[in-house]
C-alpha cells in the first residue's frame, strides 16, 4: 500500500500554502478539497511550506508529522478521520537536520539516507512491511515521483541506479527546468505525482520538450493521462500529498 499512489480520487490534497490560484482552481474543478500547509518556521524559506518536508503518510489513513507543526495538522486531519502520529525528530534549518520525514516510496521499498530518518517513521514503515534502501541523497521524496509500484521518475542519479538494481523501472529527469524560488532549481518529486489511478499531474510546463516527452511517454505507457495543472513554469511544491 503506497499512499503516493491513490486508488481513487482523493478527498483532499495537502499542498504548499503558497500555491498559485491556477493550480488551486484545477483541484476545485475536479472536486478535490485543499488543505494548505502552515509555514514551518524552522525550515529554510523555499521549503518552509513543503508537505514532504514535515509529514509522511504511512498508509491511506495514517500520517506521521514533525513535532514543529504537529498541533496544526492534528486538529485538521483528525477531524477528517486520519490517524496522526507525532514524529520524534524536530526539524531545523540546515541539512541534514531537515530531512527526517522526506522519504520516497516505491513498491515495498522506502528510500532514504537511513542515518537521518526519523526513528518513529522508520518503525512504522518497517512495521507496515516496507524495506529501507539506503541512498546518499537525503531529500529522497523531493527527488522522486512514484509512477507505479515498479516505476519512478527521479532527479537523483544515486536513486536512479539503486532502484534499477532492484528491478524497478526508473527514468532520470534533469532538475534544471524545475523552479524552486530561492534555490537554483527544484526536483521532480515535488513537481509531479499520481492523482488517481489514471491521472498523473505536473505542476506546470517544461521548457525542455525532451524532458517533458520522456515523462509523457513513460507515464502513458503505465496507463496514465498526463495533466499539466498550470500554464506557468513547472514548480517544485514539495509533493502534492493525496488524502483518501
């Protein structure tokens, strides 16, 4: 059970509080309600509203949340029938003190720099049957969009190589065309993802037609229609997290 692969149209999505109106309007049109993040004051400004920095869904009904912002999400999510668990690691500004919850998932695997994974998150993921694959990259979820149980897009070479060794299909996507204000560029995991069983979204448009076509062909071969939810430049929003 991978919560980044919705089995139906989600009831809600969790999205960066700074998201623009065009993207919000898309979700309103498809009748998906919005939960905006709250700024995590302890993180660097560009990622201070990124969902994948401060929480991680274990399954479709359980979310682990960083202590920094736990009370905010507890109030919202418990009212929606979601079980919330407070993580052990409080986040702070600089790497690697900001990566504890930024874990990628594909198939039975959880990908992270295990040295820095929140201990409670690691416990619950392993309890749910996930096997950790250690990689040097700490921002594994930022860097990875799960396409199917055996397929990902990634902007990180070490992740790309590691999952291919496990028989998982992987397409490397250059990050340089993905916007993240305050940094030189963002990553594909924060700018793309499955919204339903047959809809795969991008937060905007690639200038690089070759990179877009790689994604389009790969996702279509996996049974998706690809939707660009904005006419603006593709932007890393820190993963749009579906809540079932």
